[in-house]
C-alpha cells in the first residue's frame, strides 16, 4: 500500500510517503514492513511552482484584458469625445439637422459599446475557479450565448471525450478563444447559427467553431483589422496553451475557427468516429 500522510509539528507540517508491504518467510506471514519517506521539500517545491504558474497566468490575463480595453472601449470613448465636440460646434453654428444626425450615430455607437462591454463581462465570468470544468463551463456559456443573442448554437461532443482530455490550464485559454470566435460570429459575421465541435485524435484535441455568417478574406485582414477581429489574441492564447489556431473563411461562405491543443492524457490512443465539425 502506498499513501501520502501529513504530520503537524512545531516547525509546520511534514509530508511523508507511507509504504506498507507484507513480510513473510517460507513458513508464512511474519508481519508488515512500514517505510516512511520524507517528501516535504518536494511538496513545498510543487506548491511554489503552482503558485508561480498561477501568478504568471494572472498577469498574462490582465495584459490581455488591458489590450482589449484599449482596442475597444478606449477607442470608443475617444470617438465619443471627438463627436461630442463636433456636435457642440454644430449646435453653436445653428446646424441642428447635422447635429441631430451626429447624435443618432453617437447613440448607436454607445449602444454597441455597451453591448460589447456586457459580452466581455459575460465571458470573463466563465473563468477558472476551484472545481472548474471546461466542458461544464463551455455548455453554460453556449446556452447563455444562445439565450442572450438569439443565435442558434449546437455542441457536438464524441461520447468518449473525457474531462481530463483537456487540462484546465489549456481549457481556460481554449474557452476564451471560443468566446472570441462566437463574438466575431455575432458582431462581424451576423451569423444565425454556430456549431462548436470537439474531437480527440491521439495526443491532440481539435475544436472547431463554425458559423453561417457573411465570412471574410483572412488574407486581407491584417494589422489593426486583425486586432479588431481579435485574431492576434486568439493566436497568443493558443500559443500559451501549446496549441495553434487556423481561420478558414471566405466572403459569403461563413467562417471556421480550428483549434489544435495538446491533450492532457497521452496514453489513450486515437478516437474513432469523432465528429469533425
């Protein structure tokens, strides 16, 4: 029998591996051999490493959020400020018709920004907590997305896919990329339906987010437009998870976002009959 035990002492807890094995000779059992191995330093080092990894992940998430706020909310507030000044000048000059048209555009921009901010907060609520489950969080997000925006969503999962196939550290990043793909499907693609499918092939998990929206030419989306679609953030998140993302789209033919990420359980072999999306 092998087990780990912890004993409290004056200098704090000590951790041991307990190994119990039977002792016997040719006449039969003599008793049991009990061995204790002190693993306190190993346990402490593992806890310290986990804490450092969580700190790095938190900093990366904050940096990503800061960039998103700068690229979205910051630009909108700058636009609102300039438009408010322009409208004030129109009112001062007595050009009420132009001022009214600019106010209507300003109201539309503000409403869109409010919707985008709500969606960002909605996505952040799906972050990892104690006992967090990628599949449960994904199902909950897709249900809420469909109810809130009226976009029909289907989720295709092979019956043999297990929670451990995607480590939680990678699962958080994958979920964020799926959320970004869903946002683009609604905001830019004007999609009416989206399908999210997962499959496992050997040491990889493949996720496909496909929508029936208006599509676009990925070769023409670069620079600031790539930031507008969040494509750079998608690639960054997948790189942090040790995976990659590819975009398959063309005008009028919808968009497929394909994610490849290392699986958490290496020894299960290839799945058969998994849906491809």
